[in-house]
C-alpha cells in the first residue's frame, strides 16, 4: 500500500478488516511485526517521536475536548501559538458561530455551567486544533461519524480546508464521502483486497461495488407510513 505525497487515499472495507490498524501504523500507535512502514522513504521507527508527532495529525471519530477554554483546547496543536493564530484556525474550521454564542468567546471553558457543545461542534474545535498544528500528513478516522445533521455540512467544509496541500488518509464507512479520493484501498481480513478509484472499483464489480450498492440502498430506504 503506497500513498503519494499530496494524495487523498481512502481505506474502506468490512468491520474488522484492518482499516484503523493500518492508519495507526503511520503515527506508530503500534508497530508492525514484519515489513516496514515508511514516511518520506524513512522507516517510522527511525524517526524521532517529536518529528513524527509534528509530521502526522490524527482526527478521531470521537474528539473529546479537555475541560479548559476553547483557546487552550485549540492551542494544544501548537503550544507557542498566538491568540491571533488560534482565532485564524477557528475561523478556518468553521467555528465562528460556536464562538459567537458564548459571551466569553474563545475564553469560554468547555464543560463549565451552561456550556454545551454538540458532537459536531466538538469536532470542529478539534479540527481547528489540527489546523493549527499544520502537519503534512493527516489521518481521518471516521471523523464525521458523530456529526449531527445541523453540523455535518460545516464539518465537511472544515475538512475540505484542512486537507488542502496535505497527504490525507481517511477511514470511512460512509462510502459517498470517498468518491473523489485519488485512490481507494479495500481492506479485508488485514489485507488489501482491491484498490483503484471509485469508478475503477465500480467497474470491477467486486467487494467495493457490493458495499457501495448496499450503502446507497440503506441511506435511501425510508419507512413507509401506514394508514389506519
């Protein structure tokens, strides 16, 4: 499996196929038992933890925030960042409406009395943190899974801005979100079962085609109302 610099690559496949495991190898959440994982041609085991941390940013599906101010939550991505840099990152991450609803703005403490953020709002704050970090490699692990309908469009816009000029590895169950990926890898039982663009994989009429048909059928299915 190879990801070129600047590419957006999607990892899809049945549950338990190895998508999260494969993506986590890049950031050394765990190490391989055989073979090598390289970043820029260098084995990640030979890259210092500090350099690797600066090179790879990870957005999880459940981005928990700390019970501190929005400002400090975002600045975790770059501890030396100025207030202006944090505000710029929040703006790029589509967080202006979140900041505007609190009298204390970015100094609002998350989790304090009366301060509630939805899953989608928390995800946008987390995206602002990653934007501030500005790592060249970005891993998105089901990153829109907990975005509520009101926030999903804003979260998607934030991701579009975040991904500009980055090498992106995205794990997705919502197959409609991967159609424009430069390359899609279908993982099954820990191995690459298929690879190609969306159109190429649909033409192959294999695992991806079957998964895509099942997914599009499931999202279009509606419960009919019964008349008494």
